[in-house]
C-alpha cells in the first residue's frame, strides 16, 4: 500500500488533482468530506463546536452554518486552534478507519487541506502540493465560490505560506494555468511516478534508476531534510540519530544524484526491527547487502564492525540509499568522517570525483573505488586525529 499526502492552499486546485487521481484508480480519503461528516447533526463533533462557539453557528434546521463558523473561528489564532483541536482528532480517527478497509495493493490518496499546518507531511512516503499564487486563488474564491474578497484573503492568510509548503513538497504541481493543464500534470505524475512507486513497494524492491554525476544541486540539503523527517517518524526512538551523508551532503560538490542517509541504531538487531517500518515509509530492504568494505586501520580489523542493513527508495523520482549502522562501529563513524573530511578539504573533491567517474564504467563499482578508499581512509583519520574531529 502506498499512501500519498495531497494538499494545497484554498483555491489552489487540489480538488482537481484529487478527482484525477480517483479517476485513475486511487482511493481518495478526502479530509474535507470527512470534516463535514464528523460535524453532521447529531454527531459528537457538532456538539463540541456548539459548546465552544455558541448556537450562532447553527442553521435553523440544526445543521452547521459553515460561513458563520468560519467568521468566528478564523477571527484569531486562539479560536482557530480551538476549532482544529475539535475537528482534527475526529477526522484522523475516521481516516484511519477508511484506510484500514483498503486493499493491500491500493494507492491511498489522503486529501488533507491542512497537511502542512498540522505537521503531518513526514507520515507519507510522498507529499504532493498543488499551488497557485495568492492573487489567482483570491480571484477563484470570489468568482467561483462566493467569498468576499476580505474573507478570501483572510482564509488564504490563515493557511501555510508557499515557503512552508515548499519545505515539505516532494512534488510541486503549478496550477497557474488552466484546469486541463493541471489534469495533464497529475496524470503524468500518476503514470510515471506514483504507479511505479506503488508497484515497487508491493514487490518490496527499490526503484531501478541509473543516476549520473551531476553538478551540485542546492536543493539536495532540503530534500535530505524531508527524507530525514520521514525516517524519524518511521523509526521513532529506535533511531539514535539520522544524518545526511555521502557526496550530496558536501556543499558545492558534484555528485551522483542519490541522497545517502545514515540511521544510527544501538544494535544490529534494532536495524532488523526497522525493516517493516522503513518499507512502509517507502524504503525496502536490500537483503543481499549486509556490510561495507572493510578498510585497514589498527583498530578496525574486526569485520563485524563493518556490518549494516541497507535500504533503498522505491520511489523512482527520488533515488535514496538508507544505511542503517550501529553507533560507534567503524563504518558508522567513517560515514560521518568522510563527509566532513571532504567538506573541509576541497582539494580532495576532484580527486574523488575522477575515481568515481572511472569506477562507473567498471563491472564492480564499489570494488573499483576500493584502492583509492584504502588510502583515503588513512588520510581522513589522520585529519580527524589532527583536528580533534568527533562524529
């Protein structure tokens, strides 16, 4: 099962994307629909709203008067927090019931208006944001949904900013054009990324991607932060720390477009316990990889100190390697050291890139790099000993 978080500001066009995914076979769990269900007449939710905001939010027939509620609840931050505190737990419970009833191979599209505001993004293997600029959204709300301009701007201002949405977006769909153009974007995303992602998860295998060395991408750190937030949610207390490692973590350095992440755990048995949580987060385990190459140093000849568990992303749109290593073991420390050594010694960077490019044409990529790594291991530790480096 692949769970997708879908959101966007009011008037951005999220409903168009949601409907497109539904037409393509996705099971849409719509937060707006559920939010209406949980405050229908006779529900616990409606009773709680009346207690908090008074009878003035009701229509003559006892149903919720939504514009009246909005006028009260969006007037200040405290009242909006009260509204969210009532409705969000009820919506979450109902959402869980709907997801539990879905098939194992389903693609669940969770349409959540306040996904960013409620800090739910790390719960999903993929987060899709639909966006349009503020003026376009205000125009749509006034023209098609009957808002006054004042109310429209107040609703837009009460939601997450574009910067906050970009911080959690794995996919950014621009809806500044026509609805038809947005539908085509959504259909392409579904066929080219979402369906392959879902298939890979069902098969418990990583996406097949052959990345190339590319110029440094300044968005790599932001991408890594999103991945780390997702992994923190999946691992919970079992992760002692989670770090962005590898060449994409070295500022300004060209690299293969693969995000490498290291999860540090207390024991290899804990790494094994994480297999299913990491799969659910989008990272199946590669059973054949159980250790790193052992490098020679007087204190590092115990081969067990180079054991690990290895996962890779099932998402073809974001190649990612996840190395699960034990705290204090030589491979765990060296992964952090190597990143910091390269960052502190720019002269080494072109040397390593040349080795990488040559190795990419070799039958065994890892083995082709090993002679250089044996020497680099000694040089990096000499730098660490000289500078007092600590992981």
